[in-house]
C-alpha cells in the first residue's frame, strides 16, 4: 500500500530546530524522525511513500537526493572505496515521491494535493511525520478491511498525564483526578483510508474536522484503540525522550517480529 506522510508543517512548538530545518528532519539518534516513521512502515512491506512537503521543502528533497545507505549500515569497503558491500539485512527499496504541497496548507489540503497519486489505490495509508508507535499495522489493516468503513485512525490515551477537574455551576470543585484514570482517547494519526475519502473533503478543510464529522454521520469512520507505545514529538522534551530511547537501543517502533498487540 502507498503511504502518504504529511511533512509540511512549521513545527512552531519545537522552534529551536524548526527555524533551520523542517520538523520531520529533526534528528532522533543519527537519523531524522521522518526516517524512523518510514522504517516503521517499511518493516511491514510498505515501501511506496508520498511525502507532502511544505515548509523548507528543499531540506527534505536534499536529504533523499543525497541519501547514502552505506552511512547507516555496517559495510565492507574495497578497492579504495570503489566497491561497497552492505553487511546484514539489505536496505529496503523505497520509492519516494516528493511533492511540494505549499507552505500554508493544512492537512486536508495536502492530502487533496496528492489525490492523483493515490486515486487508483483501493486502500492507502497516511500519517503525520512526527509520531512513533509500535501499533500492529497488519492487524489494524485487517480489522479495517473487515469493517467495511472508509477511514480509520489509531486512538490512544494522552501520553502525558494531566489533572481533570469536575465542578458545579457555582465553581465548587467536586472531584480532581488524573487523566490516566479517565476514558479519554485522542487521535494518534496512523490513518487508513479508502479512496472514497476524497468525496468527503471540501476545498480548504482540515482533515479531522469537517470531513471526519461527515464520515461519522454516515457511519464510515472507525477508531483502532491502542494502549501500547505511542509518542509524538511536539516539544523538545518529547524529542529528548525519543533520543534517550534510541541511545538505549529501545526502539519499539522497529520490531522485526511484531509483538502481540494490546488492543482494547
């Protein structure tokens, strides 16, 4: 299946990096987070990517135009560098479409801008380019196909705890509890769409607002509830958490043999 990745945002909440590079290129370990997202899909055999570029699109284009797998793999060099042999597993054969969808477009507009590249696909995948998870993709796809729905997204509990306050009309607090004790679920990205999704998006609309509500009215939207690992890189703190995980070799989003799922 083709994978659409939204790579055009400004990344204002991680400005320390995004003033010089687009958010998908912020490094986690030795590679940008975009590379980690693509590796996640690639391990399940999805190697045809469509990158919706925008802010500093040239930086992402330059990365792929000058990409060298030998810089990321163990290798043997002979004949003074004229021959290179990759050790271990061979790198995936990615097909990457780099499409400049404009700096100020929202997610819905970016998806519409690449419609011509997925309109022949019965089902395609999509995601933001700044979040990582070990969600079992084959199982999610299987459930989606069986449902007959037109769209699906991963629903997760907020990874950061906050306090929920309940109070009456006079402002008297009745209860305070942790969000981890609640049944709050949020959109975690990792979308699956049938090609009919484009019939529900009008010009200028954000993806998960008006179009998703139209899908809900028709009973066409499903959520895949997941309680395993999920982390979005919204802030420098999020980036540091992911960086520390990579340093420890703890990369759950890269499972050679996907682990049993934790699905509600």
